[in-house]
């Protein structure tokens, strides 16, 4: 039975991407980019396939704007916007299922401790045995340092057992 689950926050536990795209668009508008020039779908796809940093670099180059300013504005608006994020339907049930089967849930996110604050807000924090957030300064995924730390720190068995799958 698979019962040791490693979770990302954005787009997996919480539906944050619509808010992240809105915050990014707000930052672009603040930098005098006309709304009709902003491709929200492209921003979304870049964030999902790569990350927010890639979306920032891409937009700064495309629009000829200052990357550092865009990064600062996006961070400010994103932190504000994500405070209203909701967990996906059924998240609590899946988290509970892993625990009820003798397992554990681990959070591995590029988001800072705001992720833990939102988990607390929706009574989900106690479903997690351990966390890695951006506050811990691990290299970004896909570098395996953060997941390896969670595995080692929590003595997670990584070998397949003889259990029925």
C-alpha cells in the first residue's frame, strides 16, 4: 500500500494558480503594460510547465521591463492574492486516508511559510508530518536535495515491499 505521500502546494493541494496569474497580471499593469497585451493563458502555462521565475524572466524580456521590479511587484500581489486560496475538494479526505492507513503526508513546496498558514487556516496542518518550504533555502526542484532531506529526516522507506499494491 502506498501511504507515504509527498505533496506540492500550488496547484496540487490549493487552487492558487488563478490567483498567481491575476497577481502577475496586476504587476505587469503596474509597470504600464496594457491589459490587452497580457496573455494570461501564456503566463499560466509558463508557471505550470516551468515556474514563476521563468514567467518573470520571459515577461521582462518580452516587454522590455525591469525584471527585479516585476519580481518585487509580483511577490507583493501574489502574497495578498493567495490569502484567499481554497484547498481543492477532497484534499482533507486524501490526507486523512494516508494517515489512517499508517502513512504520512509531507509538504515540499517552493512557496514560503504562507503555505503552512493556509494549511492551518483550513485545519490541514496537522495532517502533515514534515515540511520543506522556500524558507529552508534548499535548491529548487527538480534538484532532489529537499525531497532527499524529507526522506532521510523522516526515515521514509524508499524500497518497494512485498505488500499488495
